[in-house]
C-alpha cells in the first residue's frame, strides 16, 4: 500500500467548512469542502445514488472507486459537497493547485470530468467560491451538465458501443453498416493460421501483460519526443492500484489476446457496474497487419455484454476504428469555469471569445493547434 502523503490531523483543521451566505438560512444552496478520507458511509452511499440516477454518469470515471484510487496517490485532492437546501445533489472532486487553480479529478488521464450528480441551483461563481478556487479548466465535461455546457467553447463527443440491447444487437447493426467487423474477423482467422489458436482473457494478471503494454506504448512514441503518460509516477501508481482492484461496483481490467502462446494485444481499462471504459490499448507491432487490437476490442465488447454492462465506452476521439465500431456518442465539451474578477478569469473569457471568432475562419486542424497552444499558455489541466 502506498502512503497518500497527507498530514495528520482532523479535517476541520485543514479545510474549513463553508457556511451558508449571510441570511441564507439552512435551506440555502451551498458548498461544503472535505477531503476524500472524510467521506463517511452516508456520503459514500449518496455519491453512488446520485451517480446511478444519471445514465450519462455510468462511466467508472464517476465512480467512488476511481476517486479513492486517485486519492491514495494525490494528496492535493479535495471534494466539494453540493447542497440544495438540506439535500446533497452532487459532488465536485478536484485537485487544488497553486494560484486558486482547480484541476479535474485525475486531470490528464480522465476521460470524464466535472460534477458527480448535479449542481442543483449553484452557479459557476457559487461553485468556485465555495471550493476556494479562481478557475477550473476541463476538456472532458458532460455536455448534459448545464454548468459545463454554458461555460464551454468547444463541443466534442465520446464514441461508445451501446450494449443495453445485448451484444448481438450491436454486432448485427455494425456488421451491416460497416465492413470493419467482417475485415477484423477475417484477420483473426489469418492470425490463427499463422501463429496459433486465439485465447482471450478478460482480466489477465500475468506480469507480461503490463510489461508488454508499457513496452508497446513506448515503442509507438519512439522518436516523437513525447513522454508516455503511464511513466508519470502518480499515474503509474494510480493505474497499478486500479489494476489490483476488483469489486462489484468498480474494477480494473487488463484484457489480453494471445495467439498460441504469444501475446499479441493488450488493453488496460476499468469498469463500473454498468460501463466498461476503453483506456490504454496496445498491440504487438510485428503483427499489426492482422489488427490484433481490433480483435481484442471485439472480444471485450462481447465480454462486457456478458458481464451485464450497458456500454463499452471508447473514449473521446475521431480515430477511424471508433467511428466504425461505435453505435452511439455521448456529447462532451471543453471549457472553463472562472471567477468574474480574477485575472485568470479574464484570460479564459478572452480565450473563449477568440476561439469563437477563429472557429468561423480557420480549418479544424489549425483551430486545434491554436487550442493546444492556449492550453499550454494557460496551464490548463497541468498537474
């Protein structure tokens, strides 16, 4: 077990509880700040309740188990409890960084960000003030969350394999709509002939699975001057923690595909009790012509349906395989919440204005380059 690096002492000495505004009374909408270790049995139950109430929040990124895994390795994590009168309507996990900057839970590795549950009647100013933040940047917010949508400058989406009607319904529909499934099946037959029988493992604890994932990921980045995110110490610790977690509501999943005795594809992801998330896939480049990664994806979809999952989420992106295998898309958005009078807020409002103008003038590729440059300039998402 890793130490979380927190200082000892009661939570009340480290995070002052926010009181309702003057004259607001007990029924005011308000924010209460706590640390992850202050989540008692009742708060954990409420977290799970508000998450399950919204099917758009099925993702394991909204699960209590994900928060707990991150909290064990990031001492800067806090939670805003969002009250609507005497009722908790949501939870807002964030990392507190210098200068009043808030970063979404798990920042650069989080494919979903923002509030678990809802903001109730709280405005962006209420939320930031209650959490003691001046600004909060996000790039994977739910567009169905009014607070996120109203403060966004860019709309995106997360493709997913919809399994609520069962695996066969998805399979038949996509096999009719695209040649990708037929092509992948043909390549799997070739892989079997060339190397050996295929063997799928939903959660493979063999050491070569993780080692191969890292090696193949590094090889894919070779010469690009880009650091593998899984080599970042806290990310490595969080993902290994998740790998070793296997509960009914949250679990890591290291799925593998072997041809004979040879490992040809691996994927590390996680699941909630309703959704499996496609997170870190890799494959043996020596057999890339046989598309072993896509073969593994198809097997994961079948296993997810067998496990009662409503979806296999492929994560944000426009890669060809996501377009071909996805049967639905969950709307996402990118933007920022900012305090009106804070200098950091002025910079972000200017960014939104300029992005709106550029969107009508520049091709998507150039627009994306400018967006990335602004992110670096503003330190958006930096941990």
